[in-house]
C-alpha cells in the first residue's frame, strides 16, 4: 500500500516535470531556420573565348599552297 | 510485492529522467531573470562561382605558310615560325571573380582537324599561373597537349583571392600549307564551386 502511494506520487512528479519542461520549451524564443537554399546556377560559372586565324595561300607557291 | 518494487524502481527512473530533461532544457535555453538581453543581426553571404576571361580573344589575323616549309607554327608567346601571321604575345587569361574556390575545366568547340584542317594539323594548349598560387591543386596540362573537345580539368582548386586568382592558357597551332581558309573555334571554361 505504501509502495502504491509512492509510485503514484512519483508518476505525478514525473508528469508535472514533463509539463514544466514542455511549457519552458514552448515559451522559449527558439526558431529553427531552414538552411538557405542555394541556387545551383550560383555554383557554376561559364565563360567562352575565341581563337581565330585566316590561312591564305602563299603566292610564292603559285597561290595554291 | 515484487511487481510493486519493480514499478517503484521504474517510477524512480522516470522521475530522474524527466528531471534530467528539465535541467538540460533549462541549461540549453536559459532561464528568465537575466539582467541582459541580446539582439541579433542577420545577414547572408551567398556563394557564387564566377569566372571570366580577362583576355578572351586570340586572333593571329591573316597569313600564309612560308615558301619552303610545309607548315607554320603559331604560339601565343609572340612566336610565329615559318609563317606571316601577326605575332600574338598574350594567351587567354582566366580569372576567378566569384567568392568561392572553383574547379576549372576547359572544352574546345573543335580539335585540330576541325579547327585547322589540312594535313597533320596541331592545336595544343598548356596552362600556367598568371598570379602565383592561383591553383593550389596543381595545373594540367603544363606541357603542350592536344586540345580536346572533351572536358579537361585544368585546376581542381582555383583561388578566388584577388591576389592569386588568374590562370593563363597558352595556345599553339600548327598550320599545314594546305589548310586554306578562315579558322575559328570557341574555348569554354567552366568553374564549379568547391
């Protein structure tokens, strides 16, 4: 009988503590912010360059190379 | 009686666990009663990969292969051998102007046969640092290597630091005497954030 009372008392304490913990957690100004999404386009840079020349026939070779 | 003892033990464990949870929560979050408060200023710096060719054109102009040899050699170090083309003393220079280190790869729209044409043409490139320590991972290629239309990784870790963020890409073209006509190709650099 004494044990039953102790058990009930302990469980009530546990419930009370859980409620207090929950209340503190909920009242705290804690924000979970999602990580900034990264635009995949910002992670790649692409650039082009031109290479040019013009090959003329050599006149000394009869103009036909 | 045994069950009762077991239940008592379990109840004690539950209480202890709950108490610990409460303590940890309070420690993590903090309790009221503090005389100070804090404010938070938030800002975000986004990573952005950006590369650009400081020198984006190599143009040897018009010329022909000299009479005796069967081919001319054009380099971007100012050398023209056995040909009458303009001297080009500046290759392509690529700069990392983003705010993140990048892996850089190159592709060409054409290899030697399509770009130059004629008999046994050559089109090669090599890479060097325009600014020291621009590529901490090592460069590739560092000797004349045939240009490929496939992707060639020239640097796996190119710095974005302004003092060391530039690479030179030198080019060499062997022009056979039978490669007549206007030639052009596009070299594309891709920088991927690491």
